[in-house]
């Protein structure tokens, strides 16, 4: 029996052909629309961003343009982020948009978590593009963290940042560090020079003592330049530039700023990768270091567009502005404030590195900041004796008010032989002649130290280069427990030799 042969498909005609053509066009258009929705592309497409407002503040959504994406490995799972779901898409890498071409779409009621990169890659111009602004689940987590849990901290830090940003950007430009990396100071300290960590890191850039001294900052009982906003920023810029030269990546440089360069070197060797995001999926780095870069990205995005993230109502402190004047050693800031016509509190804010409210004893002319415009008044009213000589005068007045010593016993005549008398007379009558040593000048002069909280006899002895038992003897003290804040101590320090004193060769 002959098998039936399959019939060949007959061409569609008329209405059926038209329907098939329309169906094909619909499928093609839907596919292209879906492709545009998944990743930002050229021609004015917008990368989705988080624009949710913090409580009580309106958020205005603005989305930067993107260009061709490049693959980026997925970042580690956000364990403490309840909004994160496993299987979130990998962040896409897109070059930095032209800010002039940015347009704002209508804000969404409930913006969904998205993943995109909205800044330039690190390559080019010696690495001055900085850390790519990748928006992934970890960055989104810290945006919500700053909006909700740390709203007050972020608002205060944002307000304070305007005082220092111009100066910090200039310092970073001078040292060839990306300007936006000044926002590391936001996550380090909130731009506060009073900040101190449990690890004893201090100041806006949170230097520990060893690293601070390595980069030229003075740290002792008189001066702590980690608290100085300008000097510490110079040290931070130099350190970050050195870290970039070591790792050729600003992301790794930032991670090393947090964890130390040795830690990042070992992580590279252990995991055989120089990609921070790959490294962050491993177990070697601490959670603090894994979070450091995404936290920085979140803070930078929010600080540069506060309106978009609900911080548009935050005020701004005036930029740092001051004049420098040179004052002698041991000059109280109060004396400088009186001469400049400003409050001591304002002067302390401008000079946070001076721990004891007085210029250090080992610097002949110490630069002190005074408010801009006060230099002329300061020059008219300040006299050097208002500092060092004032302490000496106070010392003389204090000594003059001391109770009289007990009367000495009456002199008793004792026999002296003629030879001894002639010898003593000759000693007293020895004339001085040119070229012979002058009589020795007094070796010490008295100063008054006002005790501050935390002072100890050992610290004072080290600061004034005297012995502890000498301070105790001069002031009738038994121990450091005898010290009380506000107490005046008399200390005799080495006096400078007068000109021309000493033997001539």
C-alpha cells in the first residue's frame, strides 16, 4: 500500500498573510523593547537608580545616561539586607555620562532594586577617573542605610562637608587623586576633626599614630595634626596616591586605606584576582573592608545629588577661610583671640590640632589660624609679651605673694685663720678681663603651668624636660594624684644663654 506523502505547506494568502506579518512585527518590537529595559544603551537610555526618599523628605528621581555595558562579576550577598533576594542580576558597567545630558524621568512610587554602573572606568589619565560608581545590591543597601538608620549622621556630615570640600578637592587635585575620593572622609568621620575610633584612629581621615607620623603629621601631647583638616588631608592624599601606585586600582586603594596595604596584598595572592568585587565575595577580607567601597559609592552618589535621595533640605556650613599669623612658643590661644577680637571657641575650631590651647614649646614661631579679615587687628593689638612674657610675669607675681620663710638663725662669729681669709678675699677680688669667660648666667627661669585634665607629673616632666622629683619639690607635691585641674604649677626650665656668654677661642 502506498504511504501518504506529507503535504507541502501552501502559501498564505489574503487576510491570513496580513495577520502573520503583523504578528511578526509585534514580536520583533517587543523583543527590542525588552532588550532596552534590561540594560542601558546608547541613544539616551536611562540607567535605573534608587530614588526613594528618607522619612519626611521628598525625593526627586534623576537617572544619568549610560552607554555600552561591560560585564562585572556579581558582588557578595547582602546578608544583613532584608530587601536583597538571591539571584539578583550582576551589576553592569557603563561609562560615565555627560552631566549636561541628564534628564529626570517621573519618580516611581516604589522604585525596584536595580543594578547599573553610572560612572567612568578607572583607566585613563593616570587613574584620575576614580572608583567606578557601580550601583549593585550592596550599594543599594547602604543608600537605604544612610536614608533610614543613619539619617541624622548623614545630614550632619553633609552639612559639615561644605566647610572642607573646596580645600580637600584642591589638595587631591594637587596630588593627582580623584576629587570625588574626598567623600571617603564622610564614611570615615562625617568630616569631623573630633572623631576618634576604638582603634585610636583620630581626625577626619582617621589616621592611626604610626601611619600619621609616616606621612609627616606631628602627634604628641601638644599637637595632634591628625585633627588638622588641611594637614591631615595632605597626608591622606599622599597615602591614597601611594596605594594607587601599588595596586593600580582606586577601588583596591580605598580598600587598603581601610584594611592596610599588607592585607590587600595577601588577598590578591590568596584569591589570584585584582578585582575588588570578586575579592569581596571571598572570606578573607573582613566585612568592614568588603563594605568600605560600596559604602563610599553610596555616600558619594547621595552627597553629590542630595535632592534625589531626600537630603535637599540640609543646610551648608560656610567654606573654611582664615588668615595665618605667626606667634611665639607657649602662647595661649586666649591671648591670640583677644588680639584678633574673636572668641576663644572660634579660634579653637580653627586650630583643632592644638591640644592644650597653647602653641607648643619647641616651635619658635608657630602658625595659628585666625578668621579671615582679623589679621590687621591682630597685628595692632598682639604683643609677644602677651604670650611667653605674660607667663613669666605671672610667675614673678606668684613668687612675690609666697609667705615669708621662717627667720634664719642669727649669725655666729667663728674664728678664721689669716690664710683662709686672704684666699677668700682674693677669690672675690679676681678681676675679669677681655677674652675670659663671663660669669655664668642663671641656668633656669620659672614658668607657670595650669593643670589640665589628664596631666600627670611624668608627662609634665617629659614636656618641660625636667625631673619628676623636681616638680614635686618645687610645688610640695606627693604624687600625680595631688594634681587638680586649674591648679598652677611652678616649673623651672632651662634659660637661654645671653649673647656673648661663654669663652672665646
